[in-house]
């Protein structure tokens, strides 16, 4: 289904882009972009309702391959991912146990959970890598947009215990657990408790670009920014 | 030009995707992805040779809009960008002066320079934001892939002085300069000095996914990863 067919479908008979079921396209967040951004970025959002459907091994490999090709300071590639799929219940529950309870509530239904971790020092010199977190963020961003291209959605969580992850997942010293990640196909928001369902249905919001883009020095409005 | 037309063009008569000039497509880095990743990710790389061609205001706005829609911890959006275009020479040289000399050598020819900066504390509570760098990395990743979609290329640099940027660009306390960024259209690698030209022509390299993807706990090879 092309993008314009999908837009038409939304008006006449909303169907999911990944599985042709009715409620999913209705759940595509309508973001109000001020400029025409790429559809992968426009379509991406962070759901809490995931379908009871496994992620194909080929797709798991592809999202990891996308993360692999992110740029990094001195090409250090500090990122690591500890992945757990629901068909390995022991692994899955070990990763799930790292999340705060509020996130466990919905993330237990995602078919894939991960912890992103980062090496804090350069392999070559052993000096601190100022961009370890930053570059890991880039790798997860590439993974996320690749996931979007495959009909998958990612929800990142700061709400987990890095200490539990460190211990339970046997993450070595000088590597730090950064983010928890849930991934899967979109589910029915009706499966969520009321408070989360309302957040699921709310449109995405952001600062305006005027609040974070400056020209030449801090606080100066760019002449080209309208 | 569609992707397959471009592929054919590459075989018969290499032409740039953005300006139809001959040498550019030849300069698309051939990455050896082990799995079929999205073409925006596969095409992206970090050149040092930029064309003497301004970036259109509409494209500048669009790459900033893409950064805007990146996800962030508690939707904090800690990222900020101080942009300088060559047609504002005072601003441009102020940003250029923050780079280390080796980067100034080639980045002076880019039509757009930026410093990405991040707010280190949450606006609401004033507590430290553990994901300030990480989320700024995500925003720059979205910007980078949007740039790729527009025929633009981005080269990020750790090689700049955060202290100089802080002072010269009047970045306030509790906000930190993170990365320098050059953006523009691809240029002719012949314009680079010999050592940089060789790096420009070398293919991209990465660790294998086996080195950074684990299952269930650190060091355990995923059954689905080949």
C-alpha cells in the first residue's frame, strides 16, 4: 500500500499498514509537523499497546544491522544490546524484571524487550568517551526508524533500574545500562488500563523549532526559520 | 529518480542523486550491510568534501523539523542547535573557530556549520537528565537521515572546543556543547589534501553485530542472529 493509498484508506476505511486490521491506522499518531518531514519520522511514535505477535528473526537482524551503521565518535560504536524475546521466557522475565512496575504493566505484552548499554571508555586508549551516551542514542534512533520501515514500533524507557540490569544481565564494569526498549507490532489500545489508553490516543507534542534552533549564537532567531 | 533507476544509472553512467553530476554517485560509500537495511541508512556517510552550494532555507527548516520529532526521556527535548550558514560570514567564522584546526581545514568549505548543545537538567524539576546526551544523539540522527532524504550529507565532529563554543556562542550554564556538525551537498574529493582524500574514498567499516548484540544476558549469542 503506498502512502497516498494509505491516506485514502484512512479516510474511507482505516486499515493497519502491517496487518490490514481496522484499528491500527486510526492509531497512527497525527503529528502536526510544520514542514514536510520524511514519512519514517512522521509515522514513528512510542506505543504501549503491542500485538500478541512475534517479531520475525529476519526483522530482528535487520534492526540490529541498522543500528550497526550509525556514526560514532572515532567510529568507536560503544553501543550494545541485550535482547529478550517472549519465546525465551527466562531471558524475557529477566529483562522485564529490570523495568519499573509501571512499565512492566504494559511492556510485559511486547514480544521483544532490550536493554541498550554503552561502553564508557575508548577501546584503544582507555580514555573516557564523552559521546558514549550520545552515540548510543544515535544507534537506537537508526534502529527505531528501521523498525518503523518494517511495520514495527519501539518504545524506549528511562524507567528501569540500571543497577538491576547491571547485575541480572551480567553487564561488565565500564559498560553502563542506558535505556530499556520494547519493540513489536501495534496492539489494540483497548487492552491498556484507562490512564495509559488516554495517553496512547493523545497526539504527539513538541516544542516549536524557534525554541531550540538559533543562528550564530545562543538566543538569536535564524532568518530562514519561519 | 527511483531507487532502481539510480542503481541502473550507477552501472551505466554514474550520476549524482542530488545534482546529476558524474562523480557524486561514485562517491556513495559502498557499505557491506549483512542484512537489507533502509536505503536512507545505507546511503548515509560522513564526507569531508562539500560542494560550493548553499543549502536552501526550506531544507534547513525541514532537517530541524525532523530533529524536533525525535523521542526523548519524559519528552524533555533537551537538544539545541546553533546554526551558521556561509552567507552570514561573522556567524560562520564564530562557529568555525570552535573546531580543532584539522577539522577547520575541510569544514570551512561546508555551507552550514552547527553546534549541537544539550540542557543537562529537566525543566520541570531541575534534576539531572541522565539522557540529555543520549536524546540529543537521537535528534541529530533524525536530522541526519532527513538530510540524506534531501540529498544532503552531515559530518559530525567531536573535534571542537566545548569551552570555546560555550563562551563564543554564549551558551548558558547548565547547557553543554556536545557536537559540531557540518552539512551540505557532496563535493569533489579532489579538493581534499591527500590524507583526507584517502579516508574519503575508503569504504565504511563496522564491528559485526555478533560483537554488540546479546540475548538474555551479556555475552550470550542470540539464536536468531546469523
